[in-house]
């Protein structure tokens, strides 16, 4: 597929220009208030050192908008090193002072893939969290092909009735966009099968398991108007198949990606913050489903942007409203410019699907 070849080429150039990080450089952690299934509570975030996403390291080149793999070691890491860094970061936070805490484990790829995070390291991490006695939720990320019954059996043998959420980057319910513009490498049916398996394990084995979908806001070759419609439609689809939570991820320009090359050539711009607000307000009004809106990069040159007058205010408002799950009410003179772009963004759009991207 042409998009795979292009993504792979750009990814390899980025690898050639950048030194791989050490495991110590990859590991990171922080804690703050976040929306859990029991309401607002303290949440610990830990980035585990891993080689990186197997999809991005393979022949596909990964997704057109993501460069997280560039922040990884790109080489296998032994379990002893992973666990040492995990324990170092765990000890930095006074989580034993909390009655209950949620833990989010990021692996810059798939937590459930044993080739990215070895089984013995995974199991020891989970056992350590269970020994704390106050961890009520564990949230991880994975591609759908690693959501397997055997892996989940092993996990629930350790965590018992603790809530376990698997977050999957569906990005969009539109297969053409996902495969040809994002280069995600899996179909909607494959995503749906992973969600159904989790639902089946909950019914059949009593596992306290939940699913979350990441929805990407504004892939390449998608207009501002289409962006809003596609994101909302994806949320409706997720609700219809029983996904438990949503997280909207507006585009930011990552280095060494297809999206960056288009942006540098003036052929792509991240979404307006107004578009993100239109999406989240519509979803919160229509659906009885917790929906979060990520604010990474908001107001920056490479991220979602409105104007200097409202960028900062809206970012703070969105963060606060993620906790309350309420609509965002705000106005600014730049809103009329956004409305005009949304109205006219499809005026010159092609009626045929784009098969070739001239980037040279």
C-alpha cells in the first residue's frame, strides 16, 4: 500500500537523524486528578520503557500522525531494567496516602503485546500494584490484535476483581480513513471483535473489564467540516457497540511523520479548538458515555489553535470540564472565522477518493 511505503520512508529518515533513547530517558511518571469510573480521583500515570510500538517498527511504518516510537529505545529491554525503572517511578509518588487510586500504564505501544512488554515484567508490575491495596483501576493501551483471551486470563488471575480498562486507538469508524489516511492497519470489524471479546469475558467469566476508544480529530486529507462529522459519527458508532468510554485526541504535529511533511508544505493544519469543542459538546449532549478531550499541544504552533485571546482560557476550561463532563460555553470574535472555514471547507473538495499523495 502506498501510504505504508511513504510512512515507512519518513519514519526511517527520522530514526536515522535521532539517537534512540535510553530506558531511563523513556520512563516517566506524574499524578493528578482525573475522571475515573468512580468519579474524580487521584490517578498515577507511568510511561514504561519499551522498544516502541511493533506496528511502527515493522514494515508498515506505523500511523501517519504518531511519533511516540521515536521516544523509545527501538531495541528490546530486559525485564529487570523495565521493573527497576517502574519501581523508581512508583516510589516518587505518595500514592499510599490515598484511599483509592487509578493507575494508567503507557507503553508507547501495546501493553498486551508480550514482544513490547515481556510477560514476566507485566505480571510483576500488576502484582506490585495489587500489593499496594488501594489501586481500584488499571488502564492500559493496546492494538486490537493483542486483546486475546489468554492474555486477559493471565492478567485477571493477578488482579482479581480490580477494574481493568483496555484503550484502543480506533481513531475513526470510517475504514477508508483509518486504513488509507491514518495507516492504522486494522479494520472496524477487528476493533469490534476486541470489544466483543471483552464484553464476553465480563459476562462469561465475570471479569471487571472495560473498553475505551481513542478518536483522532483531523487526519490528513480530511476537511474541517468532515473532521467534525466523522468524529461525532465515530462516537455514535462506539456507543452503539457498547464501548465504555471515549477519548478524543486532536492532531498535533509530531516530528518525523507524514502529517508533519504535509504541514511543512502548507497542505495540512491541525483542527481549530472550536472544532474540538463542537465535537465534545455534541457528544456530551447526545450520548450517555463519558467522553474526554485531550488538550496536548493546544495553543501551540503545532497544535489545535484558535487565537491568542482564547487559546489558554479554552484549554483550562476543557481540562476542568473533562472532570465534570459538562458542555463548554464560551465565545470569542475568532469564532466567526472558524464558522466560515467549516462552511466553506468542502467547496473545492474532490468527489473521488485520493489514492496518491504528491509529497516530492
